[in-house]
């Protein structure tokens, strides 16, 4: 990836989100991209992001919505690389308002594809999720549809020379909407931690790791595939117990003062997460830091990766059949990545878990 972005303009949607903002950070400070165009429809967060990067002359910020194809086409002008990180991601809200999820996650992606073709970009990376594999929710279904749209568009627009592909990864620990800030606040207030199910497992990574993997996947993408990032697995019950062990005394409590209450799963939630289905195994290969799920209808897809860098795999990749981190390794992961700093960010952070259902 060395110097890959030095002479390129990169267009990033969802720039004010957890992953999008970290992508901006790495593009301007580490990759030294020639130009970065950051767009988001969240006015306040975009303003604060612009303030954070006010000393960088190679990044610009624009208020725009992926539902507006004309605006996207205008702002994408001159881009070489497009990273599409904007989406509705909260499972419950997408269940309650599936029409809104469709407008942003599906129609919005089609607008991105159309704008990329009009501007003759060279790479279009779509950020997907483990919830797209055998989806049980509207959000996961919309992401699976997005992956299929990208694969089909890669075939349909192959003559344009645009490499369109998806990057599928798991949970970003500590991100907004994730369970860690809730656990942190519950411990801070001396309340019970609310756990949905003791058997729940998840793929996890940090925002920094996810951004780095997205950026490093772009130079190796062939087009049409789903690139699956390799990630550690944790038990959510272990996460709760390790957080209690580390944080309770910081807030004046004994670890035994903080209990754990099982409250049941929310609509559309899974016990374990999948990054690759059984049906995808036979057309998937191991390429080092990633697996690549190859398109079924693109001729020569398997041959596009040289035999020296690709290895066959023999089982699906999910958090049930992968070894979970031990509590000791999880402790080190959390502390090494500074994921247990005070969760207070000026935003409202409840100490209760609730399921909004109208």
C-alpha cells in the first residue's frame, strides 16, 4: 500500500461516522493522499470533523446525502477512489422503518454506483457487515443486497475499468451504538450490566484496524468479490466480566458490586455472527489478511488471484466455530488499544439497554 494514495483523490461517504472518520485520519496523516473529499448528512458531526482537520490542506468537507445522486455526482468529480461507509446500521430502527433502510442502504448505494460510473472512478469499495451473511434483520438484508448490487455492477461496468468490490467485517468495539459504551456507563454508575445472552459471540476489531484493512484491501481488489477481513472472536459475557474487573475499582466499587443481568436478545439479533456462509466456502479463497468470496458468474474470477497468494478454505468463517480470545488476551486487547478510556464524549450515553419498539 506504500504510496498508493499519494497521487489519488479519495471520496468518502459516512465521513463523520466511527469508521469514516478513522479512514479520513489515516488518509491525511499516514497515507498522505493528494486530496480527500469527505461527505456526510450529519451537519453537527461534520462540523466537528472539519474542525479536527482544519490544519490539513488536502481534505475538504461537504454536507451531502447518499439519497441525492446529483449532489454525489457533483462532489465526486475528480475522484480516483470511492469508499462508501454511509449506511443506516442500527438493527432495531431498520426493523421499525424498513423503508428508510431501503432508501439509504440500497437506493443510496445505487446512486453511488451511478455517480462512480459517471465520474470514471477507478475503485469503489462498499463497506458491508457480518450481518449480511444469512441475514435475520432488515439491516443485514439491505447489506446483503448491497453486496450483490456491487458484484453485478462490477460485471455490468467492467469495460469502464472500475474495480467495484465489498469489504465485509464485524463489530467495531467502542463505536457509537456498540455495547461497550453502555457497559462502561453501567459500571460507572454502579448498575448491573445488561447482557442479552451468555452464549453470544462476536467478531471484533478497533476502528483503527477496520480503516487500515479497508484501505489496504483497495490495492489488491480484482473487482466483483467480497473481501472478508480476518478478525478475533470474543464472548460478550467475557467482555462484560473483563470490563467489570478493570473498571469497577476506578469508579469506587468492588467487582462483586457489579452484577450481570440477562435480558434476552433484541429483534433480528443472532447468538453468533457469520463472516462467510457454507454456500460461499467453495468459491472463497484465503489471501493472507483476508478471505475473498468470488463472484459466481464472473469468468476467470478464481484465476484473477495468482496461485502463490491464494489458498483454498474448507469451512465457513463464523464466530461459533472460531476460537474465542481468552479473558487474558481480551484484557490485553482492550488495554493495548485504549478501549477502556472514559466513555464520556459529551454525547448522551444511557446506562440502560432498551429496545425501541413503536
